[in-house]
């Protein structure tokens, strides 16, 4: 995924705007442990399928456990962390207008169209206390099965199951109007601009003071804003992007470990080793040697 900004990739196809991540054929298994901050116009449903998964959606941090379901609205910043094979999640990404009807019946005007327009949204989290969670997960399992078998009616089965999820959530009072607080639009744009900038420039020399000035903010305000909106410090976020890219390069290239450390933005090799070990529990060399995911 395109780190920390709007994704440029197309989810699904023009005729079938729906995609499951990681891919069901296992080809994307290496990319499933950490999805940095990003946003896209499509809706997204995330299931925790094993262990524990940490999610940041908008400015809230959630610790999901096996069985939980999360909904991400269109254009909503989010990040997913699931370290280790024992912690697994799956994402279902689809364009909201994919569910719309050609004929404007009551379901279209009261549910589907408002979802597509952003006037209505799913509640963010369905946990063990939510009665509808089991029904929603069963419908998502039907979607996975339909995508695996690929029969002539598979795409219709996917669409029908997604509409079933809308119906289940509507019946359970799990759809709500989007309530915007004063300055919420401005703050959301500011968050996107900041993570977008860092996602593009994390490998360059960065300082809190310089980045704060880039956005016309004082270092003190920027530091507080960052911690309150992203749940971590500026330095922690930049290091996280660098370590994630380093892990990818260790998996996918033969570049020397030291070169990778400098390539992703660390100017001190010992500090790179320390920060990498703090995230993955092993040194970069052992990570590459053991094929740890």
C-alpha cells in the first residue's frame, strides 16, 4: 500500500470495484503485518481473524481481538498493525456506489445512497458485545467463499452479502449520520496532509521543527497535535515508517543491511539496529536470514 497518503492503486476493477486483502491466493502474505496510515474513497471492512490487531481509525486507537469487525468510512485515515503470524486480519475494500440500485426504491434512498454520499456511515467497531457481529462475520465468510469459487454468480453473491451487511447493521441501529464537530473538516485535511508529507519524505532528514514550519505551526503545537491525533510522537511515527520500509527491503532485495538503514533515513547504524530490534525482536540480519514475517 502507498504509505501514509491516498492510495493510488485501484481496488478491484471498473466493472467489479471490490477487493480482499491480503489476496486469497496468499501472494500478499508478506504485506499483511503493518499497513501505514493511508486513506481512500472506498469503504473498508476489517476483520480480526486471529490474535490481536491494533488499528487507528481517524483519531481513535482500537485494540481489536479475534472476532471483532471494524468499518472505515470513505476518505478516513487509518492504519493497521498486526505483528507476527499469530495476529491476522483481513480487509474488504469496495466502492460504496457499487451497492446502489438503478431504481430509487426506499432502500436506495434511505440507506444505500446516503452511505455512498457519506451522509450515513457504519459504526466503527463491532465487538463481542454487539449481537450483529456474528451475522456480519457470516456474511463476510460468504463473500470469501464466493471469491474463491469464482462461479458465474460469484460477483452477484458478493454484492448481495454486502447489502446483507447493510441490512443487518440498519436493523441493529449500527448506521449513523455523520456528525461533524466544528473544525473537523479542517483537522481531517491537516492530518491527511501531514501523513502524506511524511509518507513521501520519511527517508529524508526530518526534524519536528522543520516539518512543523512546513505546515505553518509552532514546534510545541505540532508536537501536541501529533500525539493527540496519531497516538504517538512525531519521532515514533517517522521511525515506524522507516522500519516498515527497511523490513520490506530486507525481504525483497539483496541490499546490504547497513545500506538499507541509511537508505530508509537512519543516519546512525547502531540506532537503526536498536529501533528494528524493538519492533521485530531480532536484528535486521536475523530477520533476513530467518525469513521472519
